[in-house]
C-alpha cells in the first residue's frame, strides 16, 4: 500500500504502449502503478513485498514472464496475474504451475482485468479491509491435517504450515467448506475466478494434482480429494486412511 492507502501494482511488460495503457488503467481504478520493461528492472526495485500485486507479461523479452513468476514465488507470496497474447493451452498450464493466481489473454476487457486484480487482492487481504478475527480460530480437520480459516493456512500434524499458492488455498478452502458432495469442474473454475472456458478440465486437473501432493499421504491414491469420473470432485473429511 502506498501513502494514500492504495494497492501498489507492479507492471512488467516490454511493450511501452502496453505499459502506458496499463499504468493509466491502474491509476484510474484506484491503484498505484509502477511499470518495468523487463524482469531485471523489477528485481532491481528491491523487495517484492513492497508491492501488492505483480502484473506480468508471459512473453517478456530476455527473462520470460514465467521465469520471473517462478523467481517471485520462490522468495515471496506476492500475488501474480499473468498476461499473454498467446492462446496456447500449454502456456496456461505452465503459468498455473508457477503459482500464478490468475491468467488473462490479450486483448482483454479493461473492466475484467481490474475485476480480476481486485478479486486476487481480496483473497490475499491486500488493499481491502481485513475481517475481524474471533477469539478462537476456526479450523477444519481432515486426517492428520487441518485448515485454519482465519489465518488461511494448511497445517500438518505438528502444527507446521504447508505452503500453498493462492489458487491452491482457494480450492482447498472451497472443498472443506463444501465436504461430501460432488462439485463439478465448472463450479470450481468459477470459484477461483478464471475465465478459460476452453481449458476448464485441464486447468482444474493441474491444480487438483498439486493440491493432492500436499494433502494426501499417497497422492496417486487420494482418500480425501477424490475424483468422480465425468462428474467432478468430492472432498471427504472423515476418510479411512491406509
């Protein structure tokens, strides 16, 4: 947040016209934009935590946007929204694998981009009023793990946090709040706020695979996050673990 209390958005795009357009859009939408033409410029700016969100072009010249997103995710939980003009499914899947929180193709609707950014910031609690904490944290337990809904954390049996990307947490949060019912992929896609109608199945599958690696004792034989073929997924809280 800047001195005026506005979320600070880092814009990393090698196209000067796009940087100018995005900066104007962010400024008129109540954000403080800081634009960079490449990854090196962003890295030289200092701590990623000085920003509230990074808006990254996938096809940056020099170090790619994917490489930058991976670098950010290794050192920070800075929210990331990826932009690309390439309508390739593999790029979308790789983008999600880096830990990006949302993905939008150029040309995009300005209102939609602003809505996506606000949604991601809201999930992280950046630039929005935080919910009042209760005296007792609300937790949901499954197997040897538990989700702390107040702190937005997944904890293991020793109380240690298991790191999740924002998209992973949003899915897990939705599952534990809606246990023991089959949830179709389209409903999950709507929940994470993405608009990739042509790639819904594959996108959700990638996130599910990543989430299983973190919550299941044997990811290839899930007991909590189960698939119901041709229907969707079901989260079983009280499962018989092997």
